[in-house]
C-alpha cells in the first residue's frame, strides 16, 4: 500500500475553506493525511469543530506546525503578505508548497520565493483554480 501524503493547510477560513472542504471530504481516499492546520484566528473557520473532533492540531504559526509533525505538502491560503515567509520556511523544512494566487504581493517577495525554491529539494506550485475550468482552457 502506498504511504499517505502528510499535508497541512495554512489559512483555514476565506479561500482556505475550499481546500479544507476537499481535504476533509475526500482526503483519505486521495491518500492524504491532514497533520495540522495554521491560522492566527481559527475561530473564523466554519469547520473548526470538525477539525477538533478529528483531532487535527490547530497552530498559530507554521513554525509550530513543523515543530510538531512532518509535512510533505503545505498548502497556503493565507493573506498575501504571508505567502513568501511561509513558503520559504516550509521549503527550508524540506516540504513542498502549493501557494494560492497571487504568489506574492511584491516582486521582491516573489524573487525571494524563487531563490528559496532553487535551494530546496521541494517544489512550489501556484493554485489557480480557474485554469482547470472548461471555459478557461485553450484548446485548438
């Protein structure tokens, strides 16, 4: 049997709700193990009670998350100014990153993320949900 992918989500309200819905609904059948979530104001999450019932640890920082569990993939749906520091930290810990758009708020942050990804063994992907809709695909 294939080992599960240890995933974590930074940002569990706002657009993070969409990630959380998918993970909590289908994660096990997709081979995902939700090892923790990060949010500075977790009470805004509409599925917080379910996270507690499933005993998913809630952390205030990505540093706390990584100190408590191994993470293969960190999905980031936090405010834009947090994307660069959270991405670079996760890469430095050996994790892969899926960062919600926009990648960064400044060119300087985007270049810092690029430099971190070049030094890391993990990858950085950018979640752009519309690129998978039939209406948005370019087909000849």
